[in-house]
């Protein structure tokens, strides 16, 4: 999951997901409607024909739905409803997905997946070669998948991705139509958990040849759908309509006929739509709205759930700042320590919990929850004076505070985003006596592109888990990783995280993660953590058997959901 997954991310595979890179494509009528298309809402409310219809919201407008380019929570949510990953998570357990069974070699280096007898929505059989094609495109330099580094564990993947090797040498093979083999460089204790990433779903090669390699997924009509649902229409700036895929291998257990994904970017808008019955689920509500709805919750008119959603948000510093300000570790740490996280969450965000580390609650190192075992690294520095640290940093870069003006890039012009940005602006201006300007990206897509190119000084982003392991967060800050928005680089950090990849002793592995996290958050302050996501959700009491995934698969799993 940046606030592409840069609050992806959340979630390319999940919850790869929290942080947000996003854009949009077209289909359907092409008519754009502000904050949701009423047509599908009316369909859901007025059908009265026994059709199973669910309405949920999109908080951003996706730019493209190519599974290989799925790199934020919103795109993952849609992609993973319409495409079939090798496995699916259900109640926190691994269950068959596109693969009905699997095994690994004794040395853990070769994984063999035996595929279901699955078909795309147009009736074309899904073949192992289609999975191979999608995975190879993840490393294809022309495609430019931000998540490629996450899969460098696959033999030959890094070499192909960096132009030093060949496509045919990547260790992903299809011995026959129903068998997929993946060869790893090293035995990873968490590899199977990665098999539900959007980047590991089938895409036929004849759909991505020539110019289509860059445009696949930019419209609904040209795509193939292997999952429980298929995209029926896609109206940019408004909504995406999903219909049940009757050819899906487990179609008999898919009960919904229609899923309407309605664009509603402002939280107030989503709340109003929920109260009017035009949305069946609200995720991540704030404490004020929770109180407002308490009577309905007590009366069981709506269902309330709360859970740790393994994602974290943070302030991202451009460690390669061309102005030389945030390339200084002491200045970065001063800006991090200057943030009153408790006040931010209590008075502005009004939800979640303050973060002083990177890895959120809900992520396990094997069977133990990492965050409960490892103290947040920034807590040990919480009482340091950020002003004194700022002055030391200024001396190191040869500047005075009068010469300092910094620019905070916000991801869009939404009111919620603006309130967040203004809070940070006040904190830094009042603490350091400097000028903090706020620039606003045209939309989330522009924001993500700007950040990924390093054309910023400070921004607010985040990450959501692609799978249930600390590596999904720690991997991002390896030197040169495509999901490293801070351009952070530290050789000791790289060494510790790379060692942890294949470390089989879980206690030693946890110690390596803890040391690396301390370097990133405390010693070098590559990013400044803000909050851990603890979601409060409201659900239509008639919606049953949905799932809210914390670490793998779509954030809202609708495969078995139905309206009672």
C-alpha cells in the first residue's frame, strides 16, 4: 500500500497498500458527475427485483487499472475484486485463489502453484502463461512498476528490471497451462503471503504487446477479468460499476450481482451518502461521527466495527532536497520532533493513534505482533529540543533561519487535506520561526508523479501492508527502491533489511528489523511518522459476509458478501 500507496497504500499488493499514487480512465457513458453517479445508486435502491447490489465509495479517482501498475490502496481495492491472485486471505488465513494448491522445494527456493480451472469473464481460459506475463511486466523497465523492488527476491528479476539481464532469464515459468513455477534467490519465510498481490494476477500477453504494454488498463473495455467481478462501466470522475463474473472458478459462492464504486472524496460527503442509504459501508470514520452515530449503533440500525488497519502515515522529507535543507539529518529530525502528534490526531484527524515508528499494529513477525514486541524508535528522542537540533542542522548546511523557506506539497485541494497541511505549517512556523509555503498538486495522480520524481521538499504520505510481514514496510526504504518517496539511503539499513529477508530465526529477524527501523525513524529521520491506522467502520446491517482485510487482498473483500 505512498499516499499513493502513498496512503497506499496503503496497499500494490495492500492495504499495499496505504499511500496514494492514482489517476483515471474512461468507459461507460463518459459523463462525469461530482461525487458519485446517482444512476447506479438508483439501481441499487430501486431495483426491487431481488438483485444483490452493494454501494461502496472510492476516495480517489484511479488513473489506470493495469494490475502490474497497481500501487495504491484504491487501485488495489478495485483490481483485487476483478482479478484473481494466486491465494486469498480469509479471516487472516491463506486460502486457495487462482491456485488450488502449491508446494515448495526442500530448500525453499522453488514454489510451484497448481492453478484452478478458471476463466475470464468473456469465457477465455486463464492460463499459467497469463500469470507469467503479468509478473514479467512487473520487472519490465518500459512498464516502470513502482513495486518491482518488492519482487527482487525472484531469480533474475532485479537484473531484468535494471537493464542488466534478460526477460527470458527471470525465474518465472509455466511448464504447462495449469502450472506456475517461481524460482527465488533466497528462501523467504513470507513469500506465500506475497502471492495475493495485485501484481501477481493473470494478464494475457496478447493484451500487452506493442503500444498496449503502456496503455493496458486505461479503459474497461480492453481488460480481461479473472476475479469474482468484472468492470461493466467506468466513468471517470464519477463511478465504476462491477458485475458478477459468471465464469469465475468459484462463481457459485459469489452472491452479489453488482458493486457500485462511487467517487466521494470528501469525508462529509461520504457520511451524508451513508445516512441517505447511498453507501453501504464507511471505513475510517472519525471520532466525532462515531459519537453522532452512537444512538443508531446502540439501536443496531447500523453495524460498528473497529480494527487495527496495518497502515501508517508519515511526513516524507526529500532526502535529496536540491536546496540542501532536508538532505540534513538533524533538520529532518527537528521537523519530526516538532510535530505534536497527539494534538494532530485529537484536534485535526480525530481518528487513529499517534505513531513514533514505521511498522503499524496488526503486522506480525511470524506469530507475534511486531509493534507489541518492538518499542516505537522515536519515543527515545521524544524529549529532545527540536529547536536546538534545528540550529545545529542549520550550522552544518551553512545557513541561518532567515534564509530558510520550505515548501510543503499537499496531494489535492480537498478540505481534509488542507486542514492537515495547515496544521503542519503552523507547527513548523511557530517552532522554528521560518516560512512554510503550501503547494497543492492538481490531483493525487499529479502528486504521486511529482513525489516519485523527487520534485518536492516535504509532503504527507503513507503506506499500507501488501502482506502480513514487517518487510512490506521496511522494503520501501531500501536504497533505490521504487516505493522510496524519501529517496532515503543508508548502507547499514540496507544490510539489516536484506539480511532479514531470508533470516529463519524469527527473534534474530525481529532484532534486525528493530535496528533498521531505528536508523530510518530515529537516527537518520528519513521520514517522520504521524499515525497508525485504527479504523472505525460503519456497515449497513443487511450486508453480510464481507471482509475487511488488514494485510493482503482488497481492503474490503466482497467475494462472498451478500445483502440479507
